[in-house]
């Protein structure tokens, strides 16, 4: 484990012991206080002060316990830091960082062997960059406040070891629940399902690099993070949103989503923001709550730049702040997919759809592919395998951001 994680774990162990000790001390005090109040009709000042102090100390220690548990959990799950002697700010723990730390690639870079191919598995949480400060017991982990959400971030996560995921997709629901008299037949509600088999699909690409890149592992890291993995994420966004479901494509959410139809008889939308709020209502009427939106970067920028006509102040943003993108209280995933320009997607991403990862990003470095030997090049491949399940298409609403 990272030394800073060891330190946090040891602190948590000590705090847990103190919480246990205070809890054991507090319970008898509370029982005695209740007994005294019942017999005397009130607590003495001395008893009240004693009880207040113990429970105040216990609450403080519990807050510390929660903070340490969160700190340690985030450190273990999200960060794989590269040691730098403590002289510089820590590097981002991204896939490229993990690749160049792998002992196999380090040994290989020192003695390049013809016909050699190395595969390095990259955990899913290393596909996004996070910055952290050293943990010394008094500092806290800080993630990048401007981290932009992707479509994946909105969806429920999952794993699979199969080449396809079978699930039931709801196609209709009739709610016949009603009040009934005694000794009468109870009504049946009707839910219609269809069985769906969602195949695991592969997203992959290769890039060429000079063999000398292996002599400069930091450059290799930048190459992997900046080009290979960002390329995967762009296509992943496209597939999760617009995949046709034909051939080697995922069946994306947007084609399956329900078209927007104003469910309110009292409100007529006058702009895109109104439409999105009414779309949230449409999702709610499908018996699920919306958990997020997807908008094109241009459309979200237009929303952020809306100003009060009287004061000139921004209505949805603070140009000097670091607030995450949210609309009507829900997170906004921004994309530059052309199909989303002028459109929106709102829905119950966390409940009505799920990603199943078959294989996290896998980075392969090969010394001989095609004419690599002749041109003194190497080939670097990144790929991932995943499936998408959309359990209830009615829980997603799509449409244009303009009144038609």
C-alpha cells in the first residue's frame, strides 16, 4: 500500500478504538442520566455537563472517523500515484502512469527485443485524471473541481465475464392498483417485458510511435493518456449515445429514448430550459426519477452565458467559480457528438440503464507490426470491451431544445 494510505489506515485504526471507548463510556452515562431525571425530575448541572462532554467528544471522533474512511476509500479506489521524492506536485494517476510503472515495460524499455509484445491491463478508474495533494494526517484529498462528466459517469456500473448480457427490457406497464372491498377479487397490474441479448462490443485503435519513445517513458505516458485513451472515450460516448445496435455497435440510449411530449396542460415551454424541466416530469410520469442530462458543449455554453436582462449577471454560472455543470439540480454530461447539437437527453441514467465492462482498457505495445522493423517504429494498441443494457427506454426522454 502507498505510505500515505498506510498512515491514513493507522490513524483510522486509532480513531476506531477511541470511538469504541467513548461509546462504551457514553452508554452507561446516558442510562444513569435518564434514571436520575426520572427520579429527581431534572438533571443536575454536574451530570448534564458530564454527559454533554462525552457525547460532544464522541460526535467529534465520529466525524473524524467518517472523514478518514472517505479519505482512505478514495485513495485506494481512485489514485495510483507515482513517487517523486516529495519535491514536486504529484503526477496525475492515469492509464499512462500505470503503464510506465509496470515492471514489464520498464525491463522491456531497457532491452528492446524483436518480436516482443507486452499487454498491460488498466483499471477503469485510471481512465480519468485526478490530482491529489500529499496526505500527512491533516490534509485532505482534493479532486479536480472542473472534472467534466461523461455519459459513462451518469450510468450504473457493472461487470460481466460473458460475451453477451441477457436482460429483460420493460415495454409496457398498466397500473390497475385500486381500492377494493373485502372478499372481492384484487385487480392485476400488467407489466410487459421482452428478453434482450446485448452483446459485448470491442472499441479499439492503434497508433504508431518511434522506437525511441521507449527510451523516454514519460513521453510514452503522455502519448497513451493524450491520444489512445481519449480516443477510446470519444468513441465510447458515441456508442453509448447513438450506437445503432447493428453489427459491432452497442444499442445506444438516444435511439431507444422516448420522444419529448409536453405532459403538462398548464405550461407551454418558451425555451430549451423549460423543455428539459418538462422532460424531467415526463420521466417521473414513467415511474422513475431523472438523474442527469446530456447536452452538446455548445448548447451548454449557451445556457451558461444566459444573463439577467436588468443586471447583466449570469443566471446559471459564475465565471470566477468552479461549480460543476448542473441543471434543475441534476448533473450535465457534456459531449461534442454532432448528433447532440441542438438536442437533449434526459433520463434515469442511474436506474434504467447499466454498463457491463467485460474488459477494462488494455494497452499493448508491440515491436513488430507490419513495417515497424523497417521504419524503426512500435505499435501501441488500446482497447476495451463492454455491453450496454437499457432496462426501461420510457425512462429516457429526447428531443430538440427549440419549440417546434
